[in-house]
């Protein structure tokens, strides 16, 4: 799951379970408008005592001081979530690397396929507050990796320039680097997410093909949103800033975007949909762009609807439809969303592929065509 939350923090509420003795044991329930149906399990006290932190480099201190567990956010010290990927026995025990953990994701080619790589090593956190979930690996990223590897001769080819939105720890970008020419791995700079991604890029020796860059869904002035036909945009400074060369390459050659596990917070989902018209704009050279987005339907029971619902995913689809309605009279292009049959995707990585995992293909189309939603 990406850390595209930016400056906005998801909210948790306290529920209570009666222990039969008249005492109430607190249980953290991730609910509410921003965090309904949050995937993962609540971290135990043992996980919290482990005091892992998002520092990279085997637990060395950063120049601005030691980002201890408490330094992440004192108010969030009990609001921790843990991705099911990291407790799946199929992946083995996560090895301790200083304050981080490392999981080795083994890639096994399905029958009739050959694999471009054998394993991917990813440093990550075991449990984090909701606002820094990009420091973990989530199930949608594994599904997206399966799709990239399965389509490496047809879609994700050696001449492809690809951009990942919300790269988090960097698993998808590292996998894509084994089949694509160049990959831009993007996320926010907060919580050292990009530092962690850059470390994983180096660890897997793909730094010649993966370029870690800043992109925040909430930033309307990002270079990715500027129209290359209308001249150059301002180039920011910093370790993960876009250079002029990168911007030109993106505008001219980037035809594929990918994202995994970024649909979990309504404000971020709204910002993503709002930006899609610019992100999917054809390249300066006239090539179309496509976004492949993996998500997990985070199921919960709605008392109001008296039914099982997936509020974050449903909000995403409703927002797409509403955005198209708003634009239909004034602008020529609308968003087309097509669901991809997950059962048809061979599995390369070892994980539990649940029925809640979905993969969507998004592109721009003429308003005269059906919306697909």
C-alpha cells in the first residue's frame, strides 16, 4: 500500500470487547471515512515492543536524529496495522535488518513461462501507523507483479518506460525493472518512504533502470501534471526531485502507469481520480497512456445497508463515474475503467490470492464512446 496519504491522517476509533469479568479490553478498529475496511491486522503488543522504525541502512541514525518508533507519532503508537503479506507463512519469516525486516519474495515461473529473475529482497516495516503504510508490502502489489511478469512480452516490454504511482517499499518497481527499459518509482517524501524504496532498488541492483522520484497525489503542481505541449515546467530541487531530463523522458516516452494498494483513503482516491486526466494525457509524441491499478476490496458489514460492502473500492468507482459526468459537456475525453480477469493471470509470487483482489485498466477515451463503468 502506498503512502500517498500526504499530510492527511486516517482516523481510528476504539471498540471494546467484554472479557466476561466486567472489564473491557480495547481493540483498535480502523473505521471511518478515511480508513473504512483497512486491510491488515492490528499489531500486537509484541510487534509494538519490537520498535522497528522506517530508518534505512540497517538501523543507522539519520542526520536529523534517530527516528525511533515513538518519533513516528506518539499519538499513533497504538494505531498500528500489519499487512497480511508479512505474516503469510508462505513467505517465510521476515529477517531482522537493524530496525527493519527483510522478506525474500521468490519468483517461480508458471508452466510454459521463463522468469527474468529468481528472487526479490525487500526491506520493510512489520507494523506502522495508518499514515505510513507505504513502509509495508500489501497484497495488491503481488498481484500487479504477477501481471507485469505475465505480460512482459506483450505490454511490459524491454522498450517500455513505466511510472509507478505510490511505490511504497518498491517491490513493483523492482520487478518491473527486470522487464522494462526504465521505471520511475514515485511516492511522497514523508516517513522516509522514498529512502526505503531507494535502498531496495540498490539492494536488488536495478538502480540503472529504476529512478526514485517524488510525487504526491495532493500536489497540483507536480511536473507529472504539466502539459508537455505547452513548454517546460519548473524543476524542483532535492534528492528525489525530477530533473529536466527525466521530465522530458516522461512526457515523450512514458506510456504505462501502475499503482497498487492506493485505494484506501477517500481523500487520496478523490485526488487520484482528479489527476488521472492529466496523468493519462497522451505523450508529446502522440502515444496513448494506460494505468494498471491493483486494489483489494476491503470488506466490512454495513449496518445501514444491511449488507457486506467495500467502501473504499466503491468510492473509487463512484468517483470515476462522477468525474466523467462532470467533464462530459466541456471536455473531449473521459476515463474508461475495465476490470481484468484476475483468474486468468498466472501466479509467479507465493502468496494467498484472495477473491477480494482486483486489477483495473484505466485509459482516456472519446466522450462519444461508452464509459465502461
